[in-house]
C-alpha cells in the first residue's frame, strides 16, 4: 500500500502547481479548481487538435521516488513542480497497467489511463530536467518517468498521508503508453 505525500493544483495553465492542504476529486472531471479539470481535453496542445476528445489526463500522479532519483542527480524538484496533482510514495506507478484503479483516502478512486509524456517545458524549471525524466529500457525503448495520468471514477477529498490501495484490472495486462 502506498501513501499520498503531497497534493497540488493550479487554476492556471502553468508547469508547476502550488501545494495545498487537500484536493477535491470530482468524478468524470478531475481536480476541482485545477486548469486541467473537465470531461474533455484541457491541455492546450490537445485542445488545438480536437477539443472534443475525452480528457484522459484529469489527474497527474508522480512517485516521490522520482524526486529522490532526480535529487541524487543534482536536481531540486519539490512536489507539484512538474505539474502533478498527487505525489505518491510506495507504489511503482510506472509499472501499473492501463485500467488499474487507485483507491485514495476514504472515498476517491482514479483509473490509470497512461503515461505523462514529458515536454520541453521541464527544462524551463531546470536545464536538463526533461532528459533526466527520460531513460532507455534494456531493449532500447524509451522510458518516460514523468508520472502517470488518470481519470476520476469516484470523487473524494485527498490529503497528504492518505493511503493508496491498488486494484489491478481483470484480463490481459495493457502496458502504459503516453496519453
């Protein structure tokens, strides 16, 4: 079982999101008060392509272990700095399959939709940060380490310290791809 380390939101389209005491997840929409909440896409590049697409990026989660890894490489990255809404510890987020459900706190449930595709804006925080969140698998494939995206199935309030329980989907495992 994992834990919530930090929660963040921003009403503006900005890379970093300020930490807050709690976030309210709303079923089918995302984080109340966050610029990326909505039933349809809110990320500017996706809106430009097709604003009617479903929003598979309602909640962004990053594992605090990535912050530890980046710190060991000389970067200073606090929770929320890379735009995540929920910073976790104790769950290998990147190993989860599409459709995994995370029960967070007393009520909230999110469903994993895919990987966050890191963008060049990360280098605006610290030079080299984008490269640092990309790696190579043993087969040479690109590994994206900048967290996962999810949709909200059941709303609820999420706070630092809340427990996170993982429920894996039935059927064949679908590896995460960028959404």
